């Protein structure tokens, strides 16, 4: 989609498993750039998002979930997953995160 089209300097990674940490070069890229924080957006909240958050937390990354930029098939599943992930990640809204980044 045009608003989200990657630029030449962006890394594009094919996600092949429920977690971003298995089956691709994601963690190698994160280590190479010295990243310690992962901001999660995408789908599904109770699937790939949750799997990646738990795996990232277990690997000592600081995990952030943008709750209005993740979703799943039902509101109940979405909210239950966010509640489970409170132990592993900071949960923020997109406006607050953008405000922080603009400072």
C-alpha cells in the first residue's frame, strides 16, 4: 500500500512463522543495528503479535505494543491478548507514541 511502501533504506523481511524470531534474518538485523526496543503493530493480536512479543521479551528486548495498530478477528480475542501481554510489554496508543517520537 502506498502510504506504507518501504523506502530503499528499509529492511523488508518475509515473516514465515508466528513469531518474527524464527525462520528469517530479523534478529540478525536487530543485533547489527544495536536495537533493543521493538514496537509491535500488525495482526493478529492473539497470534503473531503475541508470539513475537513473548519471544522478544524472552530475548531481553523492550517490547512496545501500539494497541490501536494491532487487531484480530474478534474484539474479545484482541482485548484478552492485550491483557495477557501487559506482563511482557508496554501498551501504548499511536498518538502518544507519535508525540514521544516528535519530541
